[in-house]
C-alpha cells in the first residue's frame, strides 16, 4: 500500500504491506522539496521507488535504523542513485543491517544493507537546517530532526501516539521520556510523526504523551508497592494483552512498558 497526501510544503507518504488487501501496519515517510525523511519498510521499497522517481526524490535522511524507517533506501540508492544520510551510529548499523525477528520480517520485510553518509549535528538541505537531536530509548541510535527556523520536528518513533501502551523488550521508557521532554523544550510548532501523522499543536501533543507515561509510572509503582505483580498491575492499568503480544511472541507488550516504568531510569 502506498498513499500520498500533501500538507502544504510537506508531502506525507503512507506505506504498509497488505494481506488480502488490508494493511498490516502503516508507517509514513515525508517529502520536503527533494528530501525524503525515512524510507518505509523493505516490503514497500519497489512501490516507493516508483513513486520517488516521479516525485524527484534526490536524498533520504534517516532518524534511526529500524527496518520500517530505512527499508526503502537500498532500492532508492540502487535505481535512483539517491544520497542517503544518517547519524553516525545509524549509518554504521545500516552497513550490515539484515537480521531481525521473524514477526518483523512478516510485517515489514527483510532489510538490506545500505551505505549512508554519516552526519552529526546539523544537516543543511532543501532550505532546511535539520539538527539531529539524540533521543534514545526506542533505539540507541534514535534521533529526532528539528528545523529551528520553521519549528518542524520530525520525530521518527519518539511520539507515535499520545497514549502509547506497548513497548518492545529492549526499549527504555525513561530514556524516551527524557527525549520527549528535551524536544518539547525546543518549542516545536509542528510535530511530524511516522505513525501519528502531522500534528499541528506539537506542545499539547507532547505534553499529553509525557503526562500519560508519568501517571502510568506512578500508578504502576503504587500497585507493585501494594503487593501486585507486574502482570497484575499491567492488567489493572492497561487491560489484557492484545494481538501484538501474540504476534511478536511477547516482544511487543503492555507488560514491557509497565515493567520498564517500575524499574526506573537506567535499570533495564
């Protein structure tokens, strides 16, 4: 699936692998001028490359290495000779990136290595001055890209939704909270998210996102102090696990979020 919608100077491209005509999990890339922010999953690389050729895409800038954000870059580079940029840690991973869990291969496809030009600090392209803001927690190499002049924040997978309820085992929710506070302090006016889309009241959205996890952490710690297990606290606060838990064999779960919040900062 590939759908395109223009929002003023920003074009949103939604991508997803489909089964029986239904998308499994949507992710968005964004075009500004000739610059694409992230490139979607491997499963949609051919569709994206066909569209990108017509759209005049000249380069891709990445927020982090995960396959649903970088999966189209190898084909864009091969067929359109686009430039690929990424923060240094991301560029290093992308050189050999190919192994991911089975459930992620089903949803996104198998990633291919790609050579990316590393950049640290600021990248000036297409009239934007993009500062790479370190925001680990979702992934160690995760960065948001912030255009100070326009107030645009390309948030990768930092925001996702005001009420995020699932987390992978390797994620650190306290690092993500720190990153959310860091980018909110920059005063963005527009939040450009790979999953939530374009959010125009960035400050309110970020505040709601932060508050939800802060309250969840407080409530979870209270329940555990009262003698509840992590599993019991999770069910009370977020309800039973859903299909994501089963499909990922527990890698993506509500329990992971509650456990991470109860453990506290720096205690993975």
